[in-house]
């Protein structure tokens, strides 16, 4: 039996699975700083976090019995992974649980932008009928460039193929694929795509992968979708691109600072925004909970 700290909310099914396996759970899901986590982490064998809790060096150093950190979700940027591993602590995540949900949101932003859904919804609520203004575009026949062909990127590719889109993908870790996708280098993707969708972690290598230089090489009127992580897109460069018309449209779910204070981006008429809800579906949350429980149960067998 392990003593497990549930630091961020997880599904009821996850709790039930862990309790039925005989583990002792302590749920402290209020928002906390890394220092506050350090004060409460002693004595626990495992800690479960989502995106809110940051597991930094100070908490890892304070842990006297910690063997496992589980991130319910994909990104691991809220955990000092290398430091934890250097202390003999295993770090796990749930990389497949939210793939379909994030891919669907990326596609939703594309449809919303091409068909003026945010604007037409707002104007109709004001009693305005602007039928002639909202002449949109089809996804069919467009070239979609996917940066990052992991679980989410593949899920998006499959859905986009159903819309009869041409798919280009850039991923330095993928050498072949059984999907009807053309693997290309970064330069070919950004210069050839009508729509560019990012599905990569935020690392030193991917920081501002979409910057002023990259945007300058894109097609005039490109659409950029970021349902990945804040920091992979330079928000100032994106805003400049939108204002110049180089970037026609942008769908943003992930921001450099969250909650974001970038009101110029949030209120831009060519932008569709959501508050980092890519994984926020019932189905994804249920899968996350099951995967978290499975990881812990298997680890402590």
C-alpha cells in the first residue's frame, strides 16, 4: 500500500480505482506554491498533479519518501523532471488520454475561423443580420501543416484527412508514418501550408518556434493554431502578423502567461480564443483518471 498525495483534482473513477487497490489517498487540491507543496510532501510515496501544481526542486528536496510523480495530462513543463529522476523518482504522464479532445479543439478553431462563428455569434446576439459579410472558406482542399506528429498530431491528421485536406507534418523524431501524410522539413511546412497547427511540448528547442522570421516565410493569409503550449509561439510576432495581414487568422488555446493578460491578442477580430481547454472534455478526463490510476497501481504492485 502506498500513501498518495492528490495535489490537483482527478476523476471519481481514479479515486475509486486507487482506493480499491488498497492505497491511502490524501486529497489537497487547493492551489499551492512549490514551497507550500514542499511543506506537505513529506511521507508520501507518490504525488498526482495536473497542470496547476508545480513540482519544483524545492518540493523534490523536501520529499523524504517520494518514488513516483504522475502528471495527469501530456505536458511535463510543470515538473522538474530531470532533477526528480536524478533523485531516483520516476516521472510519468498520460500522453494518449486527451489526444482526441485536443485534436477536435484544433479542428474546431479552424472551422470557427473559416466560417466566422465567433463574429457571427456575437453580432446576431446584438440583433444584427450580416449574412453578406460572412463569406467563409472551406477546409476541403487546403494544406494543413502539423508541427509535431505525436499522439495529438496523428489524431488531428486522421480527422483532417476526412475533410479531404492535404497534410504536411514536421517532426524530427518521426521518420515514417502509415498515415497519408507527407513528412517534410520545417522550412517546407511553414512555406507551403494554408493552416499551421502546433502539437509540441514547450522546451528550449521549441521556444518561439513560430517567431517573426518563421511568420515572414509563411503564405500570405496563413492561419495559425496553437493548442499545444504557451511559449512555442511568439505572441508579439503573431500579433504583428495579424495586424499586417500576413497572418489572416489565429486560433489560440495556450498562452505564454496563463491566465493571459494579452488583451490585444484576446480581443483581436481575427482571433478565436479558448482558455486552455484542449483536454477539458468528459471523455478525456475519464481517460486521464483511469491512466493515472493504472500507472500508480502497476508501479506499486
